[in-house]
């Protein structure tokens, strides 16, 4: 508790400056109609292009622009959104029926022609997000104003399910006049179809205003907040102070001291007890399978037995996360649970057992020859490995410190290193590392194929060439490549399940990477101004506002929360996009200091957008 008080006092001092800026700039926004959100914005909001999702500001897709379907990970359901329905009318033709009355923000109708135009933009411009789908998508046909048929040369059923809730539809009457949609920032009055419009932006935030002519009111009701203010907060501790003061309503930051915060301030989390949060993805210990001794599956297994994820969870995030299953699969969600091969886990899985680790190492001939406490290679050469995470990602830094300590117990000498992010990313994607923590593409998704295709993607480049699609240790297995292809194109669910089972068995036998923990879907909410937040007892939505998650539950949160204080009649300023000049900011020293405290097990949330890169860049070579 003393630690929490100290954190709050320090944060309040910083927030005093930040809060004065916010208050001065937002006098026109009635508090009872305004929702303050943070956790998914880490740079100036200056790109609202939904065709480049990794660069777009969070909320661009989901709030301003919309997808054909949304996805509910809690119940494993594709939910019709712009679409009224979707179905396979044959093995290679998928038909979408749009809802009646769809409109753009400017009042023009949203029709099948807009959908066709959007998909064909991705075909025309290789730099757009989903250009690769045209390797297997043959044609988009407009049947009538509300009916579209997608004709496939080779249906990729798993990828298609993912794309149905990822591709945002754009208005043809506007984007047909854009010379280069790849480089179009779209900051001047972006016209979408969603429940919110862009109202204002500045260096530290953007503001959305509710679209009271939204077509979806007829189907879903009106979102409660009239304004959404999405803020940049560079420090988890600063986010904590804003949350307890009621200045931040919805937080998707890793917040320290959650038990005390809940007890003292009534902060809402998904669970009332540890781990407090749902899982968001799996943090893996990636091992460079092209370097000895990490190229040996038995050596990798010894490492797995030597690591205690429970200690990592306790030390790195105060038990706000849980150890991962040996497969790494997010089996808390039905999409993953239904393909889970428990028999393979029982037969080939592992758990913390340092004695077993030492037995394997002894058998392999790795022994401490010189008596320094560390093992040498069988030929007597020194064995020393490194493990990397980006500097400033404090919980990941603690994680690899713990791992190095645990491996030292069994005689493996591992040095933790903390390069800056650009160096970390360059080394990771080029294969210039021994061990590294990463989780960028192991997210909650509608299909486990997407998850596996990141972890085990077989289209790897040689070491020294960039490879961004996961499988950073360049594990190679021809049967894995076959299984990933078979799962993607197989329509029979029973056959698909058997392929998933075999894939898990291969993973557990070869153990190319070691699942460590489930990274948290960090969620904390203040009850001061808004109520009816989703929780395990009221699980109506997945409460994450990161880029890519609004269409997975974020919009539902807006449709269900309620103001504590009833809104009064207000006269608002003209609803138009406006760029504000920031007149007061945190000093450079304070910014630099706070940015090094940024973390959460997933690191800065700007990287959430990288979750889509494994699919977007599939088969793409640098």
C-alpha cells in the first residue's frame, strides 16, 4: 500500500500539469456526455486511413469506418454488422447481404458497389493491407444494391473468416478520387459509416463526436457517450493517477497495484480476484532454431522444464497474468478450446521441473567442466546465450531477468539484454538473436489458424534477411507447412480438427518456442462518471480499445455503458474536424522519463497494430 501511495503522489504532480492542459482545452465538452479512454494511442493522431490498419489511429476501424461483420471472442461468433447475413452458396462462392438503410456520414447510401470498390482497391495497390488475398480471391460480383458475391479460385476459409471482420469498407464516391490511397493520411474530415465522426485532434489526443444519424441506431441503439476523448498517456503510473481521479474512464493500460486500487477507489476490472484480466495473447520465448544448441529439440525441452512461469507472473506483473498452457493456445476462448488437443498435452507437455531439465542436459553432454557453475558444450567450449527485450518495457525486462536466474539454476548461462526498440526489432526480424520474448501476433482471433500461422509461419527468409511474419526463430518443418495449408483450405470441420491436433502434437514434440505467460487484456474502468462496465459477471463485451479490437467488443461497450449523471441540455460547437495547436505540454525531461516506464507485457500499445502484420505480409518477401 505504501508503494501505491508513493506512485500516486508522484503521478499527481505530473498530472497537475497535464490535467490543466486537458481541462483548459475541453471546457466545451459536458463531462456527463464525455468518455475518456486511453491505452491504444502512443503517437500524435495523424492517420485515419482504414486501408492501412497498422498505421491508422485506434478507432479508425470500428468507430469511424466499419466492417461487414464484428467478432465476439467470448462466444466465438461472427456478428452481422454492415452485413445482414453471409453464407457460402457453394464451395467457392461466399454471398453477403447488406443491411437496409446503410449510409455514409455525408448522407449518401452505402451499397454493394462500395464493398466491391473497397476490395478491388486492395487488388490494385500492393501497399494496401490485404493485397495478398487476391492470390486466392478471383472476383467480387455485385448482384444488386445489397448483395455481393465473392468468388474464390481457391477458398481460404480460415483467412476469409478473419478478413470478414478486419476489412473496413470505404465510400467509393470519395476514395475513387484519391490518387494514392497507400499514402493518404485522411485527416481532414474522414467520411465513414460508423457511430462516430472525427471532431478534433491535437498532439496528445483526438476527440470523436457521436453520429446521431448513424444507420445502426435502428438496429443497435445509440451509443451513450456523445464525445470520446482518446488520450496519449506515456506512463502507466500517470494512467493510474488519472483513473483514480476519475479523469480517465476506460483504461487499457497495465496498471500497478490493482488490488489496492480496487479496494480504495472501486475501480472495475474483468475479474474481482487475480488475475483480474482476460488474456489477450501469448508471450513466447522465441528460440533461434538455426543456432546450436538451440537447434536441438531436447535442449529446448530442457529450457522449458527449467522455467517457472508462476514466478514470472508474480514478479513481472503482480499476478495479473497467468502461466500459458504448453501449447500456448488461448484456451480460455471457445475458438481455441474446441481445437485443443488435451491428449497431446498430457503425453508431450511439460511443467516446471529443474531436476528433469538437468537430467536432459547431462544426457546431452552439457556439463560444468571448469567448475564455474555453468555448463559447457560437449566439446568443452563455453556455453553462453543472450535473451533480449526492448529497453523500457519494464515487465518484459523483469521477465527475462527471472528466466536468466531460473536457467542459471540448471547451469545455463544466459545474459539478459535490453536494446532500444529499433535494435530489438531489427535483430528479432533478421534472426540475429539467441532468445527473445515476443507476442505481437499471438492474439485473440476468430480462427486458431491465424494464431498458428504467426507462430509457425513457414515462409521464412534466411538469417540476416528481415522476416516480419512471426516464427522469428525460423523453425522449419515441411509437415507444418502442409498442415497450415490444409487447415486453411479444408471445409470439413472434422478433418480440420484432426489437422489442428497433429499440428499441436508436432509443436509439443519439437518445442521450437516456449509459451511463457498469457499477456493480459488490461482493462480498468472508473465508476465515477460511467457505469455498467462489462465484467465476468456481466460479460456482454470484450472491453479493449486497442487498434483492431473495436470490432471485437469495443463498440458494444459504448452501446451498453450508462452515464452516472444524466446529461443536461447543452449547446455544442459546430461538429467538424479541427486541428488544435498544443500550447502547453509536459516538459521533454518528463516525457523522456515517463516513456521508459511504459510497458505492460505487450509493451507500448502502438504495437498492437502489428498483430495484423503476420497475415498482411504473408508470403511477402523483403
